C-alpha cells in the first residue's frame, strides 16, 4: 500500500463515545499514548489531527515587560492602534 493512498476502516464507538484508531493509522501518523489530538467537527465530518510539540527553533520568543513597553514606545503605530494593543496586553496606561 502506497504511503499517501487513502485507507478506510470501519470502527464502532463504545457506549461512552470512545473509538479506537486502527493501529495502521497510528503507525503512519506516529500517534502514541502521549500524542495530543485536535478534533474538529466540520460539515458532518470529524477531522482528527495529531499535534506535535514545536522544536526549540520553532517556539515563539517570550518578551519581557520592558521589551514590550519599548516596542510600544518606538513603534510607529497610529495612536488608536497603539491604544488597542495596550488594552489587549493589559497595559491601559500611557507608555
């Protein structure tokens, strides 16, 4: 069977709605007991996507409060947008 070839399996939910993902699917998608799954209900179908932790180089950088304040002071945003950003960040007072 080709790697990208669609595969269909029939499964029956248990009384509390649990379903077993077939081993073939789990192996292909590298799903194990520690894998988080994202479930999306979309137009009568359930989409299941395994989530992977980000590699260190993919993670978002965290900025200090001082850096954020400096960015807001130095930024060339119009006053309305800058005020909105401050509200969203919980920094309602003047910069």
